[in-house]
C-alpha cells in the first residue's frame, strides 16, 4: 500500500512538472478560484461558530466581489508570473500585501453598493485566511515540484556540513536544489548551536562526527566556513580525516563575493592551504641521494601533511617506508 501511494505521489509530481505554462496558469487560477470563497466562508464560520450564520446569508455579495477583485488583482500584479518551484519568503510577503489590497478594495466596494456590510472583525480575519490559504497552497506546490525529479534519498550520498553559519545554510539549500546529496547533519564548534536545528537538520558537536559517520554512512564532510584561519583549518581537516571520511570545502569569501565561484562549488583541501606559507617544491637532486635505497620512518603520517610527505618520499625510491599515527606504528609499504 505504501509503495502504491509513493508511486501515485511521484506521478502527481511529474504531472505538475510536465504542465505547459498555460496549464500551470490555469491550475493556479483554479486553485485561487476555490480558495477565495473558502476564505470568505471561513471568516464567518470561525467567528460565529456557525457554518451558515445569518451574517453570512446577509453578505452573499462578498463571494462574487472577492472573485472579481481578487483574481483581477492577482493577474494584474503578476502573481501568476513567478516560478512556483522557487517561491520564497519574499513571494509570501508580496502575496500577503496583495491580499490586504483585495480586502481593502472589497471593503470600499461594499461601502459604495447598497449591500449589508459584515462585522468589522470579519475583515482582518478574512485577510489572515486569504494569506494562509493561498500562501500555504503555493508552498505545498513548491515542495511537490522540487521533489518531482529527485531520486530517493537512499540513492543519494549522505554528507555532513561542518559549519552551521550562513555559508552552511546556503550550502544546504544549494544541495537541496541540486538534488545531489542528502545533508545528514551539521556540526559546529559553537556550543550554543548543539541543541538546535538548521532547516530541520540537527546541529551536533564536532566530537560526535565519528558517531554520525557510522550512523548515516557519511561519505564526505563539507567544510562550510570560508573565513577560517589556516591553523584552525588544518586542525579541523585532521580531525575529519581521523574519522575516516574525505573532506571538501567551499570557496573563500573573496571568490564568492567576486562571483568567481558559487557556494556549492566544492573542492578538495590542498596541502598548500594547510602549511601557513607558500609551497616549496622538493628538489629531487637534493633529497634523492639521501632517501633512495634507505629505510624511512615518518611520524604523524595519518594527517594531511604527513600523508603528502609519504607520497613524495615514495617517488624517490626508498627501500622501505614506515609511518606512525596516534603513537601506533605500522608499515606503509616496502
């Protein structure tokens, strides 16, 4: 039964995605055609606790008035020109303003016509209901459209975002629109954020990263703190690598503000960014004779700098290479 419901839901989403522009316009117009009189009826029913009160019977003129004023104003002010799948808070505020104008115009129309006016308390309630119904419907349609072409979350790799600030929030939104990854959790150094959520995703302490990696089968950690110093970036990267996952980072603030990169342009952490200085290329003529054919031991090879050092030593042909990591030694290669 659940499988059948999921299939029907997926079919509905894809049908919405395949509608031509005129079809979407008619769909939104039809929805508003139903919601406008519903808001009028609810404004009386909720106020009087009677679905068919005398006030409603005496104010039937409101239904055609709200239809005429509301649909005309919506069409004239461009409510149907926006892309529903990208509805944001700004669109909701604009909709609330349109509905306020609708209520004011209907009120003025009632004062000019020989009709009985409803109680004054009905007007603010009508505005609230109009905004809730029309705005809520568009949010539901937005979510349906966004999920229409999404693959099941089980098929998308799970990631953890390190940094629950503005960059982390923007990265999570970008990943949600890209439909490429599932954000399993946020981690942040700020203890005040550890018991809170960001976009319905829990924020945890950095010490819980190994547990999160195991629980959600995390494949990557995305470092979303563009303003980190090199020393702190090096410490964080080493902690992440000890959890056994790879780390990618967002571009620098300079790249983002200049437009050279977007927030979701992820890239690996290169060794030069962790050194705290400009990179110096190794001189094989200087190092080769001392390392070739020798047994070499590298301490701290589990980190970014140590592992890079091992890779460069291997290119110089040592007899054997061993490394130590967290005070436990083990051969890397022979």
